[in-house]
């Protein structure tokens, strides 16, 4: 578990979404689902500020997610390969069965169809070399358009399954753990870098992260980026020497949305300004237009002044003044009434007292007193000896009255009241006589309508408001009901002044248009406003493009997280500690098993995108390639050893397939390879295709010695079709027991026939062939039974240990063997028979007797050996 602990510690240094990916890989050994990749892609993007609509949260890998132990994968066992179609000239409807355990050897000579079966297995299963194509029958032009295909029957985890293979489709995943080795694969083991095929549990998670997860996320990233339209050229019409042009030229993910919106939003004034500049720059006589507009501005200003004057008649300030005058008049009259009341003081005075005539009399008395009667005294003189200046009588009884008269005169309240009444009358007259018409009829009205059609109705409405307010003001001056005065809403003064100012500005613009420098500034301003107006019309599209640019930038930022190099470095670090040393140990062991322990090799390894690659090189002082130094036989042995070493690291025990693995090997190393494959067949299914009968015999011998005889099949060509499958071996390679069994079956077939007294030529030839087989069987009995295989053809040594069962032959046994051989010689066509003999072939009964005679000799010798 040390490797898993190291991996856990390492993942904690990764971005949280990668920790989540590692967790998923551990929890889903069969591979991540589409939903897993969707979630990881969303988490990756969310790290870079992109939307996470489902609010997904990463769940980092923890110790709880690590398995306590790792089960070895169920082996995949090949049960049969069948129904090959359009594969070379392989015969139809053939089924090649394989032993589910131990070894299956398929023998086939040149042109027997062996390579066709082997090539299909290479393409369908796992082989280093995939350079050989599976082709249809080269002799059939119509077949060239057909697609080679085949069916496989497999078993994994006690579950049987059919698997379809086609040369135009990806190899079936179910067959990926079946390893295939042939001469082409052998060359690659020596000349090319190899990817470590099987990794310790945990390290495969690191590789899957680099080789599967990150590439899939990068594929999705590229697909999404490729689907984002970011072509700014669609807005080339907006480019130019303006703020909008600068915006479009520099449009990027850094551009602020607010800047686009601000430039694309024109106020009413800016819109009007753009229209004014259109007219200004399009005017043929700007000087005359400037003069015309200036006069218009002045006229409008005068209208505004008339509005001010008319408004001042009844505005709040004027009302306040009027209210003061009214209040003064009211107050004066009240004071006057109080003074008259005091003057009379309850006395009965002459009519007219206190009025103007009386006042004139009293003033004359004052003047006479001050100037003549009592020049040194204040008027009225009320001293004890003073007399009335009018009646010349003493004042003792009229002092109070004369004082009241003086006070009344001095206060002069009547005059004040009269003045206030006059002041109010004047004020009311001023208001009632004031002209409230604003004078916008005739030509001025037409001018206003041309400049701004909304102004004249405002002025006319305001005139009515002023007139109504005046009536209410005059009424209030009498009733003092000031609260009922209407408001002066809709005063057009500011609108008129704005319009006047606008005309002044337009006048200045036309005047400036007469000057080249100023005209250039106007054109620049016009271009800027026109560009902004154009931008406003495509604002939505520009903002959409800007959003795409920002999104694309954020997606591009995700690429840094998909770099496999850091994972490759970590994979290499872990591999050097675990895989490389294990693989080197397995290689050393396999090379020793195959008699190549004297050749020193080493592994040159590297990592590429998370994959562990290695190449076998000679451990010598010079830099030499394996294929340039070793012999063909040594190279083949090294390649077989490399193949077997990889299997030693596998996390499964699925079947392996060899196609002529011992080409270029001498007898000794063939035997070592046979022994190694036989030993491997105790652990896994082994399938061997071979045309080498010596190697086949060695495989048989090694497997039999281990107590697991191999299943044997052979291929032969029949007519135009190759690849016809037969059980066992061809006749030439059957042992004597198998041959006797075949002879007995043939005899039973003859026995079932109605045997004529004189068999026809075809039937005769069939019997003659069986006697030819009987003769070769007698020879095989001598080799394998009588001599107990002590001396065998094609073997390079005498089996001395078999002499213990070799016994002396009795004369009768020798005679019987010789008799049977002579009988066969007389029947078969190995020698040219004497035509004069014209003898009939043996009957089925005679054939049976001869077979039984041979079996009797064998049994006799067996009995003597046992005694």
C-alpha cells in the first residue's frame, strides 16, 4: 500500500478538481462515465471563473476512497474463433476450438491458412505490431470490396460471451488483455520503445489521469473553444479614428462591458447634436446660415424676456407685494375707524368733525396759535390762563377735547387710510392693465414651429394660465382668498431659452464650419457621434462577441491545468521506484530461463504524456543497438523473454497467443522456449500456431512431462480453400495409438459398405491407401513402442532413459512384424506392382485381421515388459 499512500500524498498537491478525478478513477475501475467527465469539465471551468450552474463541489481523494486490497482481474479465456468471412482464402464455416486451460497447439504447413487465423488474432487482440492487414481472398476480385470479420467465443468470470470483430472497426475491448506474439512483434521489442503494458495497481490511476482523463477534457475544451465565434471583422465598419474605432480595434477579454454600454448610449442632447452636425456639415452656405440662426436666437431670447415680464405680473413675488398693499389698506382703514371713535370720545360733536374741512379749520387754529397767540408755546397751549384761539374763551373745560383733536390731527390716520386705498387701486390697476400676451403670432409662430413645434403650444397654454391667474389675483385682492390662486405650471421660459441657446450654438457651429480648422473638429465630433450611434444599433451583438471573447479567454486559461508533463514526471518517479525495477527483475529471470543470461541488457526509460516507455539496450561500453550486435536467434530469444517478462507484471492471467515463436532458434533454445511455454500453460491459457514439427514435438513432450498434454489441431488446404480445421495432428505426426484408432475407424466404415466381389477402382484405391497407412503405423510402432522412443527422428539426442522398457523380441514377433510389412508392401503403390498379377484388394474383414495382428504383437510385448 506504500504506492497508494504516495499517490494520495501527491494528489493533495493538485488542484481540487484533479483530486476529484483521482477519486473517481479509484472508485470506478471500469472507466469514467460521460456524467463523470461532464462533472470534471464543469469543475475545471469553475476554477477559472466559468459558470457552475449545478453548484457542483469537488470531492478530493482521501484514504477512505483507497481500497484495502486490489483484486486481480478475471482472466479472459478464448473458447473458439469461428465464422471467419473474407479472411484470405480461409474456408467458410470453420470453428477453431481452444483448450480453456493448458496449451493448444495449431499446426499448419505453408499455405495451410495458419497465418490467416494468426493475423485475425493479432488485429482483434493485443499485439505490439499492427502493421499487417487482414485481406480478403486475393484470387477473388469480387471479394476485394468485402470487409474481413470473425466471431470469438470467450469466457471471463465464468460468463460466456460472443465477441464480433471487423477489420474496419476498433478492436473489441473484451479481447484487449489477450496478448499476441509473432516475428513482427519480436522485432519491435528489440528496435522500438515499448509502453509498459501492465502497471501496478495505483500507478495505472496516475496514467489514466494523464492518458485518458486530461485528453478527454482537452478534447471537450477544444471542441467548446472551436465552437465559440470570435471574429471581430464583422464590426470592421466601426473601425476608425474614434473612441468606438479604438474600442473595436482593441476589443478583447479585457474590454469592460460598461465601456461598451457607455459608448453605445447617447443622450437626447447627443442624438440632437449628431443631427445638428449632419445639417451643419451638409450646409452649402454656412455663413448665411450662421447669421440666420443668430437672429433666430435673438428673437427667441426676446420671447423668453416677454415671458419673464408677463410672469412677473402674477408670479409669487408680485402676489406677495399685492398682499402687502391689501393688508396695509385693511390695517389703515381699521386704524381710521379707531381714531374716529376716539375723537368723539362719547361726545356729541358737530357733523363733519374730523373730516377735511374741519381739519383745515383746526390747522389754521394751530398756525394762529404758534405764530400769533402763543408763539412761545406748543400747540395746543393748555396752561391755566390759556384761551381757545378760535372762541377766545378759557380752555379749562375743553382741555381734554382740544388734546384729542390735536392727537387726531397728528396721527393723520384718515390720510393714511386714503393713501393705502389709493395704493391698492394703483396696484390692481397695474395688474389688470398689464399685457400678458407673449406675442408669438405671425412669422414668429411659423419660426417657432419650424425650430420646435412643441414650443408654441406651450406658450399659448401658458398665456391662458397667466390670464386665469390674473383674474384670480384680482378677485383675491377684494376677497383676500389667496389660497385659491392657481399654480403657474408649464412655464416655457427655460425651453425657450434652451432653444435660443441651441440656435446660438448652431450659429456658432455654422460659423466655425467656415473655418477649415474648426470644420475639421466638427467632422471629428460628428464621426465620433455617428460611430456611437452605429455602435448603439449593434450593441447587443458587440456585447455578445465580448462575452464570447471573455469566455474563450477563460477556457484558454484552463489549458494550463491540462498539461500532462507534471503527471508524467510523477509517473516516472513512481515508475522508477516500482515498475522499472520489477520489469528489470522479470527480464533477467526470463533471459536466464531462455539461456540468454550471459547477455547483459538494461532498460532506457522515459515518460511521455503520462505513459511509461522503455527500450531494451545492451549493457556494454559502446553505444550499440541490440539488433546490430546479437544474432537472429539471440534476438528472437530476447524478444520472447521480453514478452514473457511483461506478462509477469500483468494484473490478470488472460490467454496468450504465439505465432511461430521459435523462428531462427537452434534446437536447444527451441527446447527452452517449449519448456517455458509449457510452464506458463500451468498459469494461463497458451495458444501456439506453428509450422515447425520439431517444436511441436518439444511442446508435446514438455506439456506431457508436466501432466497437462496439449490440445492439438491442424490446418490443411482443401481445394481452393485453406484453413480447414482438423482435430489432432496430420497422419504423419500422429503416434501409433492414434494411427491404429484411425485405421480401426476406416475399417468400420468399410465394414458398413456392401463389399462387392470385385471392388471398383475408387474403392480399391481407398483400401490400398489404408494399407499404406498401416505400413507407416507399423514403422511408428517400431519407433515409439518397440524401441520405446529411444531413438526418434528429428531429435538431436538418444533417449537413453527409455531403454529400460526395450526388451528382446521373440522370433515369432519379428516374423509377424515382417509378415505384416511384406503384406503391406504387396498392396500399396509405393512400388510399381506387376501388372500380370492383377490381384484384388483386401476385403474389410481381411483389413480388420491385419489390424488385430498388429495389436496382438503390441499386446504381447506389453505383457512381457510387465512380467
